[in-house]
C-alpha cells in the first residue's frame, strides 16, 4: 500500500491490529481495513450481480456493499472466534440486499408469481408428504414444464433476496437473515442464542431434505463459494439450469420454513 501509515500496519499481526482497533477505534486503522478488504466487496457484488437483471449496475452493488464493509469493521469483535472475512461477507451481502429492497427493483407481477410458486410447492409437499418434481409443480400452476423452468430463470433475483429475508429474534434489535444463521453466529444474549440455534437447526434440516441437485447447489454456492458457472461444471449442467435449481431450492426452503417461522419467532 502506498500510504506510509498503511505500510506500518502491514508489518503488524492482524489479530493484534484488530485488538488495537477495538480499543481505540483509530480512524487510520479503520481506513486500512477498508482498503485491505475492498476486494471482498467486489467479490460479493460480483456474485450477486450474476443473479440480477441487466438494469442493476455492478458499480451500484459495490457502493452498497462498501457500507456493509464499514459496518462490519465497526462492529467486529475478534473475541468471538470467527474470521473477519466470514463476518464481513455476511454484512456486505446484507447491505447490498437492504439497498436493493429499498429501491424496490422487482416488479410487483414478478413478486406475485414468486409467491404463487412458493405457495404451490409448499401446498403440494404438505399434502403429499414428500419432495415434489417439476412436472407436479408445473401441473399445479397450470403451465408446461418448460414454462415453469422459464419462470424460474426470471425469478432468480427474488430468490437471492429471499435467503436474505430478515427474521427477528428476541427484541427488535436482535435480527438475522436466514443466510446469516448459517454463516456468522453472533454472541447475542443466551436466550436469543437458544432461539437462533433452533432456527439454524430447522434451516439445516430443511436443506438436508432438498432434492440432491438442489442441495448441492445450495452447499456449493453458499458454503463452498463457487459461482453458478463453476457449479454447472461440477454438476455437468448449464449455468441456466443451475440458476433454475437455485431458485427452486430457495422457494422450497421458503415454503418449508414459512410453516415453522411463526412458531419460533412470532
């Protein structure tokens, strides 16, 4: 780094630097971390951009994500035993999706269609007591399998938002997304932690019950951090098919979790 102060920070062990920052909130250290982890913002924004329509600019996603990075630096506690990168990715992603929600870029008709599909999957699986196939979902919706799969492609952006939906745990200040329960557990008060662990258990169980390919997409995308293209190469399917599988998996999860959400957090 060109900045002389930053060069001094480079020579300090990062754990020690975090301890120093949490005690002093030194602006120079914060700026150092912002610059150091700026590539992480572009990485997260790039992954999100792949599921977004062309009207959503990559540079806008990056600018939304920077706020999440700054928030992560400000709130990070090295004593919690989690890596900053893991914590920051959750905050960056959340910041981007918060902004996308605020500008309400998804047309109402698309939102309604997403809800209709989600409800159809939930109703069918509840009635039949098993995972349902594309043909069954398409029949329930009154469309062909090809039309259903085309709909999934159009709904990819809503699926990304769905996994970042906020659940409230405890009081109004204790909030988390479905994705956050999987990625970055917080040290909330003990009662909240019990509830949060309970939510995580339900989510993990719901993921385990997904059809094999959908489960693999979720694991490879959110845990292994592969792109949709890379997942396609692993599963030997097209990137478009991976997008369909991802969207369907999220809608299936949403339907299953929706049945238990009110019992846990409401």
